[in-house]
């Protein structure tokens, strides 16, 4: 008798995981995201207002977070 978990395991072995951003392009993507976050942070610090928070602050923090993770993975430090 086969279990549903075993069926899922065997079905998953036929299609391996392929990341959206490949290993060879992690460094440029991470560098670009960090550069975008630096620019957005600079513009946000010059024009602080409640309206600029969702327009500049949140995208800057997201770009920094994802850029930092991509750069960490690109240089070989896995978290």
C-alpha cells in the first residue's frame, strides 16, 4: 500500500527545484538591489514625510533586505 506522502515524494523527484535567480547571477542582482536601496534611502532622508514612507522607505528596506541576502549567498556564506 502506498501512502500519499510517498506519492508526493516520488512525483517531486521528477521535477527538481530550479531557483528564480541562478547562482551565477546572484552577485549582480544583490549589488543592484543594494544600490537601489542606497539611492532610495538617500532620497527618503532628504525628503522625510509621511507620504514618502510607503513610496520610498518601504521599498528601500525591502531592497536592502533581499540585496543583503543575495550578496551573502553570492559570496558563499549560507544562512
